[in-house]
C-alpha cells in the first residue's frame, strides 16, 4: 500500500468509524428508551389496577 | 404548494444509495488528479463533510431564530440537534482535513492557513454551546440563551467559508470561483453526488437523533404524569 493509499483509506475509515460509533450510541439510547417505556407501562398498569 | 417531508426510512435508503454511488464514482469514475495523485480523492469526502457541517450549523441557527421569533418550544430541540450534528461533522472536517494536509503539504496542521484556523474557531465556538446549554437549568431561559448563542455563531460561517478567498493563498486552493468550478466535469459530478450523499446522511442522522430526543422528552413527561 502506498503512502497516498494509506491517507485516502484513513480519511474514509474516519468517516466509517464515526458512523459506527454513532450507530452504537443510538443503539444504546434506543435500548435505554425501551427499558424506560417498559417501566412506565408497568407503572401505568399498576396504577390502573389500583 | 405544500412540501411533503420524506419518511425516515425513505431518507435513509436515499442516503445509503447516494453513499454507495459516491464511493463508486470517487474510485472508478473520477479521474486521478495530475498534481496530487490519489490523495486528491480525500477532496470528495473532506469538502462535502465541511459543507455539511456549515449546513448543520446554519440549520441550528435558523431553528434558533424561529425559537426567538415564535417562542415555539420544539425549535429548541431542533436547534440543539442541528448544532450537535454540525459539531460531529465539524470534528470530522478537522480530522479528514488533517489527513489531507499531511498527504498534500506534509504537515498535519498549519496555523498559517486562515481557513483552517477560522474553522477551528467556529468548531470550538459551537463546542462551547454545549457548556453554556448544560450550565443552566432547563426551561425558557436556557432555550433563549442557547438560541442567542447559536445565532451569534452563524456569523462565523460566511467568514470561515470566504476566508480562503479573502486570504488568496495557494496553500488552500479555491476550487469554486465566480467563473465556475475549476475542475473537470467528471470530478464536478462526483463531488456533487458526494455532497448530496453527505447531506442526505446528515439529514437522516438529524431525524434519528431528533426522534430519540423527542421520545426521551415524552417519556420524562409521562413519568411525571404517572408519579
């Protein structure tokens, strides 16, 4: 691999890396929201059941 | 005439298609630059990222202006998300720019290029936005302060964008001038597809992040109602 090829690959990998990190953060956030929603659904059911 | 907003899945599919087309165009259609050789291919990723960062900061400022004019609460989250996206793309601009600088100029960074320094100032200015935002309690005061700060930052965008023209340096060459684009049509088409792909990607990420933030706010309100 030439030096130029290394730099071009590096630039594209930075973008790819950012996308993967972003995906990971969003996945963590969605799973947290899912847990919160499940908690709230449980709390709402308990409240309705009295 | 009303403009229908595309669904998130359609937007994501469009962004993926354009991203794939961008990579194919960059490596198989766009000719290799005579001076820089293969390293010029970084242009197709670095410049669209930089322009997308400007667009995101501009969107954040526009939403901030709407917030100040209409006092619509939803604009606060939209402005914040736009600036957050701009900061991500700003960081990417600095990193890809550094890689290109090392490949072309032999240095990772140079303080003698006005455009680099002004972009760094713009980036740091918007990084400070988050410090300001989280240093105050949530509520109308924080929304107004954040909006005013976001609007001040947008002034730096044209300064940063035009810096290379003002400086007239050969270190950071001007590709787009009043006479048109200084590059062959294959390169121009490739660049436009890359720019479209990056903007579509940013729009998708913006919509995903905004949906997550809105869901978070709704859940918090629901929790308060149930408490």
